[in-house]
């Protein structure tokens, strides 16, 4: 006679507790737990719908209309989007943030990775204090950071210009039309190195120590361990920082909007797409066209992020095929 397998001890108790006969209604305790769970997550959905979904839907609605002196609001279909495709100011701003992305993001993430690896190696003395010092600029609000660097960049009163003049180097113009984008890159890099470093450092701390011990037995040095073990192991964290940096680059707004007050000749109203949409909406009163610009910017961000993720997935598949 064959016997079906049975559960004994704690496993049997767990199975009996979790097993619910089909058709039986959940108990009052279970219903209360479900209601409590829904109440806990309700604030998130309320804020998410009110602050993201509703504004997106309303902006999409506005982008399909246009205001005319005669007739008021009239349905325009995709006319605002076609106008954006032929708008040189929009494309110029998009080109600036693309250059910003290509130059600034690799520098920022490269420095963040270097600091994370250095702190994780255990060779840096006072690693906790160093980690705090590197992360501290991220705690400074972006508006304050931009105003602070604007003061440092000042050609007349800025400390950098005064030191350069004292050394006989002349007065560097960090806020000129040719240097303003690089100055913004420096501000954003200073702000976000610590943030990205913490993400990478946390991923490094999660790597099993057995891998390091095996590498040391094989005679691998610190550089070899970092290149062959640590960096491949934290690749998902690095990809996360890349995606965040792509989104942040295309949404560049605080820096041009605040530096415009002290460098009006270097920053136009369409310096970045985000800043352009703001000026269209609140200065030129072209809400419909600004909504279309914002939607197109969101589409560009989604496409670039998807392309980067797709490239990473294809590379991982090639590596798995090579190992197999």
C-alpha cells in the first residue's frame, strides 16, 4: 500500500494555518488585516494619483488645444507637437542637455565608483568621516548649492576670481556663454557624487566575503579584485545610477533658472527643455505649447533610458552565452 507524504512538526502547523478550504469566507480577523493593509497604502495612492496621474492627464489634455485671440481654446490635435519638432530653440536646448549627459555623467559616476571602491577596500583611514563628507553636498538643497557656486563663480566678487587675480592669472569668466555649461556640470557633479557613491557602496557591502577570500588565495591584488569581482557584482547598482543620472540631466532646471540672474547673456530662456517649458508656460503664457514640450521631453527620457537598459540586457545575454 502506498502512503502519501505527510508533514510533521512546525511545517504541518504552518500548512494547516495557511490552508483555507475553497469557498469559505475569510475570517473577521483576516478581513480586519486586509482593511488595515489597504489603509496603510491608501495615502501613497492618493498622493500618486493627485500629484502625478492627474497632472499628467491634464497636461496631455492641454497639449491638444491652443489658445487663440478669436475663439479662445480650440482643439488643435497634434499641432503643438509638430510645432515643437520644427522649433530650433527646443532642439538647441535638447542638444545642450545631451552634451551635458555625455560629458558630466561619466565623470560623476566614475568619481562615485572610485570613492565607493576606495572606501570598501578598507585602506582609507576614517572611512566613516570621509563617507559623510562626500555625501554631505547632497544634503544641501539644489537651490542653495547653485546660489553658493554662483557666488564662487562671480567675476567681480567671487573668491575664485580674486585668487586667480592674486596669482596673476587674470579673471576667469566661469559664467561666459562658452563656460556656463561646464560650470553647471561642476555644480551637479559636486551635488550628486555622494548620492551615487552611497548606492554603489551599499551594493559593494552586500558582496559575499567568500569571493574576496578566494581571489586572495589565487593571488589577486586590489585592482584585480575591483575590476573582476566588485564592479561586475554591482553592475545593477551602477545601471540604476545611470538611469537616475539620465533622468536628472534631461530635467536640468534649477541651475539655469538661478544662474540666469547673474549671467543673463549666457543663459537664454530655452537653455534646457525643462527651463524652456517653464518660460513658455509662466512668462509667455503658452500653456498648451509648454505642455507639448513637457510631454516630448518625457518621451525622450523614456526612449534614452530604454535604449540604455536594452543595451545592458543584450550585453548580459552575450556574456551568459560566452560562459555557457
